[in-house]
């Protein structure tokens, strides 16, 4: 069974707040990425550059994805603990689907 939400779950909003050290991340993508990286100096240089350029990869945690891409348009929960984040990207509203299992990104598709 798949559960659909129009906005991310409250837990996702909390993750965003915690990712920025208790403050909401800025809406501007570059400012958001810099804010996250400032609060996480332990992130290695290669991952830092990838986040700054808005890239994602399998194994990222939710905080890193939120910093890199921002909040998803929708979050869907399926039985078995799998969670799907949907991003509708401008200008042609291309859909990107990210699949999380237990806090980590396990798959993405367009």
C-alpha cells in the first residue's frame, strides 16, 4: 500500500531544521547548500563539491539530499519502510524519483 502526502512529512521538516543547526535552511539553492556544509565540516571535499553542484548519489542520507536538492514536491510512504521523494523540476517539470530505505538513498530514477 502506498501513502501519498502533498507536502513532506513533519519529520522531513525537522531534518531540514536540524541540518542547519536548528535554523531552517535558506530557500536559495546555493545558500542552502553552503549553510548545510558550514554546519557539517566533517563532510569530505569530494562530497562537498557534489552537494554544492546539486548532485545526488546512492548512500546519501536525507539531510544531504535536502541540502543538495531542497524539499521534494511530495513524499510517499510504502509498506516495508521504503519512502519515495518526488521532485518536479523546471522548466519542463521533469520528474525525479528518489527512494530511501532507513535514512539512506538507495535508488533514483527519472
